[in-house]
């Protein structure tokens, strides 16, 4: 089963790295002074547009300095009230400093004028598959000389955005080595697809594959569906609350598969994003799984990670994780696994 998980992780890595070869920069920004910059619009958050170019790297431009934005692919504009509109943008000239800055959105349904402060996010849509991808890769190494313990970790985060949904994937892989002690590993692959509904609601489909030596799990696969609410969605904060139902199948180290276990699922996800130099991100993710078919059994997963941009597109970070199982299928007494790791990485 470890080979199956390893092959799945390898395919996930290849899928992510392929994105680097397909990015196409076709958006044109026209500044107030008439200068034109060609690149790929990554997002517009809190009045600041992020543009990735071939020759200048990633640049940040204040919206007030932009006269026009020409995009062959169009843009997905997300408003603070939960509306998502696909169209082109225009910005009329402000008559006085006290006058509100507005954005005109032109879509198939007509023209809409909104306050620029109400634009939570903007992402390119309608172009190639890889134009909608956000990727980050990280590596980490920790070593303690007194105990001869070394830890190696790999992390990949990917998200694919569409006007109607967002799909997120996260890979976390860790190997621990120690003299005269067998190596241990922890590999987790999570996928989550969220379809946006009206009134800040969403429907989700999620799955995971996990291998964890500390909990005695050779392979755990999980599939589930859920429904949730986005009570907070601003340029810097995103909070989601969700409930759902999942089925998981476990193979412990002794090789005897367990029966399919049905679980209720409760989810809390919080993201903080500081769009300035240095860029800072913070993610908190918590899921609890009270079992339906094994009454009294409760599992839970918690992850906290923070990243700081050192130079453009290069970051350092740290992550704290914990996994709990009240009645593990193997290794009696191995109810909890937790750890802390540091990392360096790149984002694209």
C-alpha cells in the first residue's frame, strides 16, 4: 500500500510541476502615464494588483495607478457580499480625493458599478487550464546532533480557481531517521473541491490518502461530501465552516483491512493573507470525525502553517500538525501524532 501512495504522490508532483511550463502571460496593464506592461494577472486584493511578468518578475501595482486592464481571458471578480462576476474591468477617473473609487464591471448580464473596496479578490478566468493555477513548493530539513534525529519534509500546495468553484490540493510528506532505530514516515495527500452557491454557501467534495507509521496506518483512504458557509470573506481573511459525511477504509500494518467506517465531519478553515512586502500568509485547518458505525470513536486533524516572503516568490515558513484517533486500528496506545517543521520554498 505504501507503493500505491508513493505512486499517487509522484503523479501529483508531476502534475504540479507541469504547470510551470504552461503559464501564458497575455494580460496588458495600461498605467495612467501611458506605459504598458504585459504579464499574467495573479490577483487583485485590497486595491493592489499582482502581475507576473517575464522580465521584471512579479510586480505589485496600486489600482489608482492603473488606467485600464486588457485581458483576453477575462477576470473573475469576487465581491464582499459573495457575488462572483465574470467580465472585463474599467475604472472611471475620480473627480476629487473625497470621491469614492469605483470599478465598472462589464459582463454578459450588463454593466455593474461597485465600490473598489467591495472587490475582495480577482483572478483570471476563461484562459488556459494553467492560468488558473496557484502553486507553492517547500522543502525542509531538521537535525538534532545529540539524538542523531534527522527530519526531511516536502510540501506542495495547489489551487485551481474557476468562477463557479475552487479545487485545492495539499501534499505533506515527512521522513524521520535515527541511528539504530528504524525510519518512520508520514505522508498525507488531501484534495477538496468547493462549488460556490448563493448567499455565501458552498458544496464540497473531498478526499484524502494517508500513511502514518506513528499511528500504525499503512494506508487510509477517505471520500466525503459536505455543505458549508463562508461567514468571513475579505481581502485579508477567509473563514469557512462546514459539515459533511465521509467513508474511510483503513489498512493497518498487520495487513488486515478494516470494514468501511462512516463518519460525520466538521470542518473549520481560516486563512489570513497580508498583501504587502514582505508577504505573509497564515492557514489554520481543523477537522473532526465522530464515527457513525463505530460509536464512541473520534478522529481529528489539525494543521497550522505560516509563511513569510523573504525575497520575491521565495519564502520561509513553519508548520504545526496533529492527528488524533481515539481508537486506532493498530498500535495500541498510539492515539496521537504531532510534530513541528520548518521549511523554505517557492511560489508560482
